[in-house]
C-alpha cells in the first residue's frame, strides 16, 4: 500500500503557481473562452442565415 503515500509525495514535490501566475492563467482562460464564444456565435449566425436562405428559395 505505497500508493497513497506516493500521491502525497508527488503533491509535495509539485511546484504550484504563485498568486500572480494564477491570475495570469485565470485571465488567459477567460480570453480563450471569450474568443471561442465569439467564433462559435458568428459561425452559428452564418450557418443559420445560409440555411434560412436555402429554405426561402423553396
């Protein structure tokens, strides 16, 4: 049963980010989220407009 003590050793040996780096990472996640939200929104509008124009032809 050396698995559990091994987990704590790995956690103890891990270097954790400081306060400043955590904020940088958090802001990076927000930026990526906003970027992909806009891309998905624009793609959805483009697809919806294309499908509606095809449906209006009939």
